[in-house]
C-alpha cells in the first residue's frame, strides 16, 4: 500500500512526488515514457517564479548546468516601438530558462527518485481500482508486459491535457474556452537571441528564445480562424511571417540551419475539479490554458507545491482530506483566474484596443512600470494590480483610463 500513486512523471508529477517523498510518504511515480525523452508540443519556458521553486527544491544548479542559457531580458517588438527590460525577481531569482523537456524532465524525475519515490518508467496505466465510490489505486502494464495492481491512499493524475485519470473519474470541467490560436515552431542553430523575444502583430505573433545546446526556438502563432490553411505549407508560411514581421531574425535563420521538424497545434483552456474521493489532479490535468504566455511549466510547479501541502495536511490528520483538497482547488483558482483571463485575451491575437495601445506606448518612458508589465507575464506582479485603474492612471499620467489587459 502506497500513500500516493502519481500517474505522470513530468513537470507536475515529479515535483509532487519529490515534495511528498521528502515529507516521508511512500510514493509510486509512474509514466508510460522513459527518460530522457522530449515533449514535442511543449514550449518549455520556465518563468522566474518557476525558477525560484527549482532553487528552493535544490535543483536550479542542475538546470543551469544543462547547457541551457539563462534568460534575463524581454524584447517585445510592437512594430511602432519595442519594449525591453526585465521583470522584478522572484525570491531574489532574476533568471528564467527555456530548457528542452529532454533536459528538464530527467532532472525532476531523478530528484523525485533520490527523495525516495519509487519510479516505474514505461508503465501504462490501464484502469483505476475502485473501492465502492472511492479510487483505491491503479491497474496497469509494466515495461516487461506484466500486469500489476497497486493500491494507495490517494491516486494523483499528473498526466496532462488528455489525462487518463481525469477521464476515469469524470472530473467536472468548467470555464472552458476552445482553442483561440495555433502555433508551429522548430529549432535553429546559428540564431542568437538576447532573451524572450515577441513580435506581436494583428492575428499572428512571432516568438523566439534560446534553449539547450546552442539552439533557438522560433515559432509563429496564428489566430485559430487562419490556422487550418497554414497546415498546407507550414515551413513556407512560418518563414514568410518571420521575414515580414522579424526580418533580422529571418536573416539569422537563413544564415543558420533548422535542426528539427516543425511541431505544433492548438489547445483549449479549462479548469477541472481537481479532487474527489481518493483522487486528485495536478498540472495540465487540472488546469490548462493557451501556451501564449508560456506558463504551463511554471503553473505545474506551483500546483505541485500546493497539492503536496494539501495531501500532507490530509494524510497527516491535521485536516480532513476533502477539506484540504477543496482548499487546494480554491488556492489554485484564486491565483489563476486573472492570469487565465489575460491569457485568453492575448491568445485571440486581436489588435490591442486604443486604450491598451496608449498604455503600451507610455511604458517606453517608464522603466519601473515597464518592468512591472513584464512581471505580470512572469507571475511576479499580479494581473489585477498592474491593470487596476489606479495603476493605469499612474502609467498614463492622467485620469483613470480603465485599460483592459487585451
């Protein structure tokens, strides 16, 4: 009997296993993949608040040693002007990183195992085991082909957007938004970026940053209405947009070399009820949003921390488990609501309304507020604080403008 079985060993599952194992719980960590392995659809960006958690967990030095350069600056080119700067640090940490998942995930998996979690790779979960109306464990197939059944006091789905656990328990989905944009990206050698670069344009956006092994990720996202037509000529459409909107980047790409195939897609946004009798959800299994704000990993880290705290409260008897997990959902939703709304607005890729254009233009001459604007995306400044009428008034230097976050 385990205290916790965690299905999925990547950016949500391994940290949850690590934190529970460090508290002395008996944890079984399962994944159908073997490590190291990549996650093709991940834009693999870790904001400063995510990096701060890695430092707190004792893993930041390993990430920094993975041949992945730190990112300390933002460069957002709006056409008429460019905003540059750095967000306020998180717990003294100024650096963001964009590690490939084949570099990051093994660090997390190995840390969970070193903390005492039992890791089984190449394990395919086939069904949940029930005790009346309560989840009591899992049944699945090991890499050897053997079918095994394992029991636990709580079973955790950390298995992403298409979560098997969420489907098996019929987790309620709410505040669902269909895909608003679709993106394709690949990796180039010979392209040197200074930090996190964006080129927002009406109904499309170019994005780029450096990652492991001297490569740069270069992507283009299109409004969902235009996305189906892109699939007929992904490379041609990708290069055309980069050449039009980011000509200096396109020049570097032509002088360099594309090293991997294009990957991409479009994803919906949603919240799912993240708990029930004997089960819980963490990371994208419980909360998913468009990748335009590059926050999936950062959110996975903090939700892992919150869930581990709730489960510890429940298993230790300090609090009834249902009440602890209800508190986890409330904490997650309260922290995510405003950022989720901002993400959905940005994902529509619509031209900013006039009041937002004025706000962005005013940031050119206000380095303190410009840093706070970047901090909104990095989770070091609250969305509702930066876009409050009082703060917008400070930026514009006039009467409250009520600028939206669009």
